[in-house]
């Protein structure tokens, strides 16, 4: 049951987050629509093109690309597809669930989506979806899948699910939260599993944990006071994490250690993407921020108040190397960002 007031772990002597508040931050309920970004950064000369817009009552929570092919998911089973790098989008012709979908991943032509009531869906061909039975009844908030078919899904109250067969079957992992989080079971909002099988998970209390042995043992990489809502890693080991009250973190060793970046905002930050050329794109509530120098400084993208909030960011890559940065959010809006800061020929 979600707690209605801040929880103090016995013996810890410190206040821990209101659990309902943390879920509200991630899900961006209507009360957050009035939140305004407190930005001191200079506006950049960005062009934002709307490529899809749903109804005012629809929301997209996540987006994922595999080359030019992409998926975006949202409330009430909303699923959008693109095969041209995000230039055009279409609704899935046959809704396969009415549950909210909060996380999606597409990799090597295989797709997974997770959401309410522990729902996990897989499409081995990224076209035909099927529900996967699992023991979870909680809210799954994010999913990731590597090229070898290893997948992880994370969610509320410390839930971690693992699949070794591309999402066909899942097993819950019971982490030692007594050691990792002083007995507190944090909501987990973001997960990354690289092609070497190294898993990184982030959530409440700025908790970032890693496993280098397939989820058998876990180590604590970072801890703080706020919530981390999104992470992104490059194959070089450089990575970024963003979250509550404008928190921004960076790693250069694959997530083993993290340092805090100088953030120009206290807005809720919901998504992050980067490339090897030092470009970083961050999304948030009424907020879009970009960096051209690997996070040393950020600038505000113009026209960023078109929709109530931007929930997630990803990028498509064409065979010739052209990169399109795509953000999704409230109103089921999908925007493509073009900026003088972003070369069309750079990418990881």
C-alpha cells in the first residue's frame, strides 16, 4: 500500500520520500502541468517539429528506436509505430491491452513493453504482440533488452524482473534492500542492460545499483536524496542520469561511479539521451535542455511549452548516419528536435 506521509526507516533518523508523491512525479499527473521550469540557461536556436499529436487526454510515457524503426507507448494501451525514423507515426491497428504501458524497448527486431498490474508484452517480430505470464502484480515502469536477449523490468517497491530468453519467461529477483537501501524498498524507474550483461538500475533516493554477474550480486554506485527517473549509456562507458528537482549525474566508467552536473533547472527531468559527439538531450516538465559539450553546460530549447510535459527521449539512426532526436509526452505528442547544436551526421 502506498504511504500517505513521509516514511522514516526505523533507526535511520531520516525522512524518506512520500511513496505516492514519487509515483506522481514519474507519472506526471495533471497537478504537475502547472509546474514551470526555473531555467537560467540561455535559449538555443532549436527547431521543434510536431510529427504526431493525439488527444488532450492521451499521454505517451516511453519511446524506443532500433535504427529507423520505433515504438512509443502510453496510457490505455496506446501504441504508436514508425518505420521512417519518426517522420510519420501510426497507431497500432489492433489494441492488445487497455492497461497503461510505461516502458518499451526495441532491439534487434524484438520488442517488449511493460505497464500496469505487472503487465509484460512481447513481440518477437515487433508486430504481433502477446501477453507474457509472470508473477508480478505491481506497476512495472521500465524495461530494457540487450542484443543477447537478456531483459530486465523494474517497478514499484523495489521490484526487479529478469528474462534470459528475450522476454518469453520472467523470474523475480529479490535484492538485499537491507544492505543497498537500509531496508527501504525504493520505487525503481530506470534500467539499462548492456551487451556484456552489466545491469544498472536507478530510482528513489538517487539510488543507482549495478550487477556485473547477471543479477546475482549487486553493488551500490550512488545514493542521494532525490529520485532518478531516466538513464542513458554510451558504449564508451559515458552515461547520464536525470530526475527530481533538476538533478543531473554523469558517469565515465559505465556507472561504477557518478558525479553531479551543474543543473540549470529545478524542474522534474524525465528523460535523457546522448551521443559520442558530446550532444546531450534532456526532457522534463515544460522543459527541454540540450548540451553540446558532454553536459558541462546546458541550453534551453525554444518552443518547449507546446505540451504540458515531455516524458521521454530517444533517437533514430538511418543507414547513412543521420540522427533524429524524438521526444514524447502529454497529449500523445511526438516532436522531432533539430538544432544548430546537433549535426545530422553524428551518433554513437
